[in-house]
C-alpha cells in the first residue's frame, strides 16, 4: 500500500469516527430530553403547523402544585398532566388514568382500577405506587386542592393497578375532586423543576415556557393513549387584556382566542373576522345578600321582594358573558340541576306590595358592592331595586364600584348589604351550605339536605340530594342568581377538534388540528 493511500484511509477512518461520535451525542441528547419529559422543538418528534391560541391572564409559574388560580390548570390539565378521573364536555365523570372505580355500600371505601399501560412522558411506567405517592404528597404538602381530600384517611395499594382510598366519612364529591388538581399523578422517581417544567403522562410536553408570555406544548411521542395529539405543536400566547387579545385575533396572530367576556358574539365576528362560538361553564353571576341580623337582608320578605324586582331574563339576554338565566345555586352542567328561574319571576307589583310592610327608614344605607367589570350590570340592578320605592318605603342602593381585592376583603369583613359576585366550579355552594359564613346565611333544613347529599353513596342519590338543597335555598331567596356565564371564543373556520364547554377551567387540546 502506498503512503498516499494509507493517508486517505486514515482520513476516512477519522471522518467516520467523527460521524459516529456526533450521532451518539444526538441520540444521547434526545434520550436526556425524553427522560426529563421536556422535548424542545427540534423536529425530532413530528412535523406539522404550529397552532397559536390566545388567552388572558398567564400563570406566574408552571408549578401546578402551588400556583393559585385557574390559568395553570387550564394550560396543563388534560394536556401535560392527567388525572385519575376525567370529565367530558358535559362535565360528566369519565375514565382517565383509572379506567374504572367502585364505591363500597357504606361509602367509606373507593377502589380505583388503573390502566395497565400508562407511562409518563419520560418513559417511566405510571403505576399504583405513583398514585399512592402523589395523593400522599398532595395531602401532606398541602398542594392546591388538598382540602378536597380532607375525608381521605388512608391511601393504599395491593397491586400495580389498584389503589384503595379509605374515607373517614362518605364523600360524594371526592370522585369529582379526582378529576382536578387533587387527582393529578406525578412521577415519584423524577427530579423536576416544577416552576419552569412540567412532567406528566399527557399527550403533550412543555417544550418552552416564558413567564407571562407563552407556553409551548409539543406532542408527546411516547403518549400511552390509543392516539397521539393531533397537532405536533400548540403555543399558548397570553395577553394583558381582552382588547389586546381581540387585536391579536384580528391580525391573525392566533387562530383561537378566549375568553372574550365583554364582547358580544356578533362583535367578536365583526372585530376579528373569525367564527364566534359560545360554550357553557360552571361559573355563575349572582347578587348576594348580607344575612346577618344587623342587615335588612336578614328578613325573608326583603330577600323575596328584591328577587321579584330583578328581571333576571332581561339581564341574561343582554349580558355579553351570559349563557342562560339561573334561579338557583346549581348550573346546567352540574349534578342536581333543575330550572328554578320560575321561583321568583319578575313581578315589581308583587314586590311593592310586600315592601309596604317596612317603614321608609328601614333600608337606610343599602351598601351595594360591584366589581369594576360589572359596573353596567350594577347600574341595571340598582334601577330594578329602585322600582320598589313607594310612599311607604325608600330603596336607594349605594352602589360602590371596587376592585377584586377590595371586594374580597369587604365581603370577608361583612362590610356590605348587597354585592355582585361570581363563583366558579362544580359543587361550589359553600356560601349557602353553612361552611362559608361570608353571607351569614343559615337554614338548618337546607344545610342538612346538603350534608345528606354529600353523604350519598351513589351519583344518583347525590344529584337528588343536591336538587333538594338547591330548591330550598332558592325558595329561601338566599341570593338572587342571575345567569350562568358563557365562554365566548373567536375560532378560525379551519380549526377542528377544539373544546367548547368549561374552557375557562380546562382546555384539553389533544384533538385540536387545523386544515392546510
């Protein structure tokens, strides 16, 4: 062999060694990324267009264990983190990480039967040990939502796919709690910086996060489910307010924008050129009463007359964020719902007759707290209440527009007679069940009905009990329920597979895709 040929062979050998080394580094990097559950947008895990979604109110952190508010749940639950039990678009409980569950006849034992093929995005197997560890961590670490597990006395497992929860007392709300933060399953063997990363078992991973700006979701190539995410990448962009979000949709920066609470469905289309869609929610707007003995609202006749004065149907038809009128504490997507709008129909004449019972000075300083976003609604309600004024009785609400922090503080201090407020979430009836005394409302029969409902051992019995409870507090005029809030969205016509209901709480995007 000549010296020249020998040199060429050495150069080829060196080149091949470099290629092998580079390939090894790439594979090592990919493996590390997969093990961490965080895959960057490198093109290694699929192709396809990125879908841009616009939202308002970014989470300050990705740490779903400690971050307050619904923004982090909306972004991550159902996308990155999965829960033991799921919820469909009608708010019905469905199998998720647990493909079935049973409740003992006495209601003190719940057995969860886990899927046998679930894995985390880093490839780790998800089994009963992870579930037991996660539930114990949520309780001991007092993660957000831990109070929903307060009736759990013990969590055990006797096999890889079965977990048993032993309760101190029956709790019909526990299964639904396991469809939220209280039911998230974490990887007990992972070392994750939860503030900036998220490692779960869902169809997406978080590939990039810029606090206050955006969250990039990438398809999880190791997803254990029957089908992978329809889109390879979805970016959640966060805007300061609704005007900025509307502008982004109009410019085409996002193909889906929500929620648009202060823009009518007609104006959404006009301003953005996109299709306007309205979904249902579990959020409610209501006029609450201070029922303490020092308040005129402690009297049943007063509360009843005020409900007769308010035209709930007119309010629900004019409010841009209204889905439908309500007459009680339970909405259409919640167990035990019954249409109670006919309990106190709009009847000013009936109200005036009832109010003749009171002297002109009885109502005095009728302090009415109104959040800034509902100033127009507050003025509308004040107008209805003034219709109760007669030669015998003067009703003149002292409407005070306040920010959210002030509203919360003054409600807690009892510094109000009337207040407009919103509540969100299924089973969120603590204002009336005797647990939360913000309104100083007490009705022994209604609160016993609630306790009996929670102690039910079947879903049907729970729903029947909640129906009785809701009817009692509505008849007792514990508040003036106005409407269920809708979730208004602007959606590109080429977009498919987007969720519609409860998107203010949860935004599962696994099926989201866009036509090319």
